[in-house]
C-alpha cells in the first residue's frame, strides 16, 4: 500500500470511531435520570456559590449532570 492509501484507511477508521463514540454519548444522555436542573438549583441555594452565578450562566448550568469538586489546602 502507498502512503496515501494508508492515510485514507486510517482516516476512515477514525471516522468510524467518531461515529461510534457519538452514538454512545446519545445513549448515555438517554439513560441519565434525576431531578431537572438539580445542579443549577443546588448552586443557587448555596451561599458560597450563588453570588458567583450570573444570569448568562444559568442556561449552561441547567445542563450539568455530574459535578466533582476537589479542595486544596491553602499554600
């Protein structure tokens, strides 16, 4: 095989992986269950976080599904 044929084959394989990954993302979204806008509500009810939330943040925060926090000791 020439280099261009190998590149084309690799490109096709990559496209297949992307498509399969997109399908899995859609399946995961369909499986998500929980309270509607839970994290937005939790953040708005948290005294330490609510003052940081601006009106233009809310449409984005409505879509949060999983939030993880890491705390660090002061230097």
